[in-house]
């Protein structure tokens, strides 16, 4: 997917990542996309990892606000 709004999206990505870190989330970069990781537990006690793609969210924000 091409990032038409790269500069603005990069700014949003950085802001979102900073907020996620301040709130105690682990922020990871995987294949040039930035994620924050939510660790939770299933009813059976098994650890569940959910990754929220900050890069896609920032791209969508840049498109919506342009």
C-alpha cells in the first residue's frame, strides 16, 4: 500500500506511539509498521497478545483529515 500522506501520517504515528508508551503499552516495529501490544488473559488463564497497527491507523487519520 502506498503512503500518499507519508509526512503527516508519520507525525500521527509518532504521536500515537508516544501516547501508547506513556500509558504503559509496549510499542514494537515489525516490518516497518509500528504496533502497540496489548497483553491479556483468556478465561482459561492463557496469555493472549493483540497487536494494534499504529501505522495503518495513522495513515487513515491522515487521509480522513486531509
